[in-house]
C-alpha cells in the first residue's frame, strides 16, 4: 500500500501506482480479495472513491465469499458508499459488517454509526 502511495505521489501515474495490486496468475479467492481491498484503498488515496467502491464491492457481495476480511471489507465499502453519496447503501453494507464481525468489533460499529449519520438517522 505504501509503495503505491509513494509511486502516486512522486509520479501521478495511476497505472504504475496500481501495478502492485495486479493478481498473479492462478491467484486464489482470499488473495484476490486482499488485493482488491488494498487496491481500493490506493484508489481512495488517489481521490477516486467511486472507483474504489467499484473495486471492493464485487468481492464482498459475491456468494460464497468467506474470507476473514469480509466484515472489515464491508465496513470499508460502507465508508466508500457514504463518500460517494449512497447513504442507504452505506447503511446496508455497515449493517452486514456488524452482523458478520465479532461482537463489539469497533471497526464495524464505527462504520454503522457513520453510515447512519450519513443517512440522517441521528
């Protein structure tokens, strides 16, 4: 992630900055999910929240997705949805993050509170 940010800050070359997240041939689902998560964080750093959401969302809504990162990725997707103006989507994603996370998970709970605020519920 830091390498990507450094490349972006020094060159402004989006393709070069995202190159570290290209999946190797034959990569398994957990690695693909992790790479999508990291790539979306890099895109957010580049001030591309919609592209970041479009990158991570397919991974977290896919049937049979069982990565340990799922709750964290859902919380992050909720944050991105709120940034892009989709408050109801943010609430739905954050609610799923809370449901899947360990009880009392602070990241999931924070995502839910932020999503509810973005949706005008508090």
